[in-house]
C-alpha cells in the first residue's frame, strides 16, 4: 500500500513544481517588444512570422502574410489573407523568421522594394526597415495552388 501512495505523492509534487515554474517567453514576444519599442506597428512578414506576431501583440502590431512568387517578387499570400488587408495600405517593415525555412528572403525583399535602410536581428527573426513605405498589391499568389499561374 505504501508504494502506490509514494507514486501519487511523487506525481503530485512533480505537477506542483511544473505549475509553479516560470514560463519562458516565446520568441514572438521579444519581436513584439522590439517592434513596439521602435514604433513599428504595421508591417508584412513571411507566413510563419505574420499571424503569430499579430496575435501575440493582441493586434497592437499587425503583420500581414506575404510570399515570394515565381518571378522572385514579394506578394500577398493569397491563401491566408484578404485583399482588404493590402488595398491602399502602406507598410513600415518586413519580418522574416529564421527558425523555419522562410518563403521570403532579404534578396527577394530587396528585389521587390529596393535595399533596406536598416536590418535588425531580433532573436530568431530578421526585421527589415526601408526609408520609404512599402506597398503590396492586393493581387496575391498561393504557392500551394495548381489551379492558376503566378500573378500578372
């Protein structure tokens, strides 16, 4: 009878330690803090960086998803966005995550928008800022779609 009681006690202690241990901040929290500190609140980013940044900031920082099309240009990620997010918008920065293979690169960003004025490394992210606002066409492209070709 003592063995089952000891097992339950050990599991309870382990659970209590887990509950009281401090949680590690997510990489996106560090990115949001950086963007807010630099007054950057409206940008674009690769698929893996965009939504998590917007959600982590409770919408204080919006990052809209973009991809690289077959021509090597940064365009709206059609599958995960609405055209209204891009129409008439002027974006301040581009976020590229380095933890996963990105679908946007510094090279494709520079080919699309010109060379960035500043480039920062924030944890596992790169933040590129230009001296001019960025615009992205509301016409998008979905790299997973076989039903249509690249944007015109």
